[in-house]
C-alpha cells in the first residue's frame, strides 16, 4: 500500500539524516519505527507526507508516485494523515472548528457535512463532551486526541504518528496510546514513530529499527524480545526496557 524506496535526505550543512531507507507497509498493517534521537525517524515521516522533500528516493501510495513535483501536495496530505508531537492545533478555534477546518477548505464540504464527520471522529477519540472547548482549556492528552480526530476526519488511507506522546506528562500518555491501539484494532494502516517500546511491541505488526539513518533491523514485534543484531540489543539495553511495561499498564 505504502512503499518507500532508497530514501535519502541531506540537510543543509551536509547532515545526511536518512541513508537509503526502503520499506513497505501493507494495508491494515501497523508499523512502528524506533531508534535513538537523530536516527532519522521523523525525517522519514516528513518525507512521506511531503512536509520536506527527500534528496533522493521514491514514495508510492497504492503504486502512485507521490513525491514528484507534479503530485498535488494537498491531495497527498489528505490521503496520508499525520499527527505531530506538538499537536499543531489552532488556539483561537474551538475543538469542532479545528477538526472541520481541513474538511471545509481542502475537501470543500459544507459546514453541516463537515460537522457531522467531525463529530463522528471526535466520538472515536472520546471527546464529544469537549467539542466547544478551546485548546487552551484542554489537557495535553485531550489536545493530542483532537489532533488524531482531525486527521481521522479526512478519512486518510494511512496515518502517520510522529512521537505522539513525547510532549505529554506521564499521567496523560495512557489515553493517547489507548486511542492509537483502538485504531490498530480497527485495521487502520499506520506508521508510528515512538519511544514507547513496550507499546510498539504490543501494537505493531512489524518494527523497523533505525540507527544513523539506515534500517539496522526490521522484523515482527518479537524482535523487541529477541533482537537479531548487536545494534538493536545495545539500543534496547540503553532504555531499560524492564521499566517500561509497568508504566504503560499502570496507565
């Protein structure tokens, strides 16, 4: 469904953030991308969603080359939803208006049609009671769930999550992870960049470990328990995996 082939990204100053990455995501599959800071995880997602352009490489969605100059960026971004670590909500708009904005301006829907779809999306993330609130009156976890609803409202073919819990206080992480877990159970196609290793293990069908801009190991979620490379073994030992499951389950 989604394929990335020989992706490179060199930033100004010669920083080679991504070095020839290739992978595929099947329809209905959840793929988690893990790795240390600076390994290229977020760069890969931003190249997929056309937020930045790769230096080299091809991104295809259902066989269509979507990172050519002629591809419609708005169409790409409506087909590939993205949720950021920093929420990216409009502070001056109510929750309902944040969710309907893309529907009305990109999909050209009427106000009533957009509201109906937005309400359905907000119900999926359990926020129907906050539709008239402003982002400033929401918790961090609620803001992130609004951002997820906004992406879902566009009926994307793929959802990208870029460290969706990294800006949240520990006590707020659980509700966001539960929402993403629910989407996985529904069969949503997802690529999730996360530092929540036990969550990646529990939710992802497949895990891609990036190290210094390359795919250092890729396999089923069982590679968290049984890594095949010294690189992944070292990474997992450095984050004290034995402390993570307790935190997730308590939330």
